[in-house]
């Protein structure tokens, strides 16, 4: 009788009648299974949270590595973009006048109205407003003239080599009874901008922090 046939003849309901070698083999299998089960609960299961944490860290590290690899691949493009931004920023700074150029710029702004055929009734420079590295120089203006003259004035301001922006624009008809009924009144605040030199920027840093210059 073969081994397989002997296994088939074993009665699973009465292991006590099995031959001794089979009983010993069954006991050994039960012991191995019990030992494996104890090893799982005592060792593997207690370390499973650490394994899960390690897997999560591995996933995060792989994601970080992938992001850094993408950045490294685009490093040349980033450098080129940064150089372009620095060039554009430098070009903008060159459009900001220094202290000695401001009077000439104010004259240019004033002359734009006269050149466009407008009657200048108010030209009032106000106190400058300091920002991080530049200062705003607002100028209140009131001019009268035709619609086309106002358009020419706005175009002339836009064509100035220095940065000048127009704010709080109000256009109203001239009061009734005036000689020319087609005349309009333009109230506007023109803002030009001046670059602060190193000393001026250093002087305003204590003001930004709310402390006097000599405070320690």
C-alpha cells in the first residue's frame, strides 16, 4: 500500500487509531503551526506599525526625490527665467528717476497739458509716500479743454520715458455759461516714482519696525 493510500485510510475522527508515525507527524505539524502563530502575534504583529510607518516614509521620500529631480531637470530654465526677471527689474529701475531728476520730470508732466492744448488750473505736488525701495510722488492736477486734448494729454503721459500713472480720474463738463460749451474739466492725480538710494532705504527700516534709528 502506498503512502497516499495510507493517508486516505486514516480516520480523521479517531486519530488514536492512526499508526504511530502519522500521529507523531500530525503532532509535529500542529506544533509548527502553533509556533508560527505565536511568532506572528509576538513578533510580526507588534512590529507591523513600524513597518507601515517605514513604508509611508519611503513613499514620502520617493515623492520628494521625484520633485527634486524635476526641479534639477528644469534648473537651467529657472536660471534663465531668473536672469530675464532681473533684467526686466533692472530696466524698470532705470525708469525711476533719482532726486536730481525729479524737478525735470515734474516740468515734463506739467508741459504735457500745455502741449495737448489744455488750460492748467491746478498743479499741486504732494508729500511723497515711501515704499520698500521707492517713493510715490503724487501730483494733483486740474485741467480744462476738449475731449481730444484730454486724450492727447493721456497719450503724452504714457509716452514719457519715466513711469507716470494716472489715478482718481474725473472728467466733468465745464460749468454752464462758459465760452465753449464743449470744454471738459479733468481732475486727476498723477503719480511718478523715485528710487530711494541706500541711505534713504536704511533710514526708513527703523520706521518699518516701529523703533527709532538709535534704539537698541
